[in-house]
């Protein structure tokens, strides 16, 4: 997925500001220039998407830069694209193979059982809540 980002140039005293117009409240900043601004925007987008999915909210599709450039609130901004791994949006189940010591696996299974989960569900909940 490619999200357009609006970048407000920085200077010696002000950071570079970044807005992700398609994701309400998603913004970032950078001190050292446009490359850092784009990298920080990618991280902000990933965190925004994770939080939205955790709250069962829809994730808006990216708009075109052309449409966004016409909006007066973005006048004078530099435009770039932050490319995000589409796997972040996927709820497709994928089978994985992991190796754990038997004692760790026994503890994992006991904790999963006491939480009313199976092993996979418990691991997923731990990853989401971490």
C-alpha cells in the first residue's frame, strides 16, 4: 500500500513535519531531512494501522496525491509516498512452525488453558497486547 504524505519542510530551528491525510490524526516529524521524515511517516502509519485494527476500525484506502494536492490546507507541502507492507492489513491465517523447549511449551499451554485460549490464540493475544 502506498500512502501519500504531506511534508512541511524544516530548517535549523524547526523539525520537518509530516501529515498522513488519509489517516486521521496520523502525523510524524523528523530533524534531519526528508529521508528521515519519510521513514518516520512509515512507522507512524504502521502504528496507526495496528491501533485501528486492534480497535476493529476500518483502515482507509490511500487517496491519490493529485486529489490531495488540490486541498488548500496542503499548499506549499512537499509530497512523497510511504509504502507499507499490505500484510499489515491481512487477517489471513498462516501456519507457522516454531521450536520451543518442552518446559516453555508446557508453561505456554497451561497459561493458554487458564486464559480459555488455545496455543495459537494465546500467542496472538500476547503479541497484540505487548
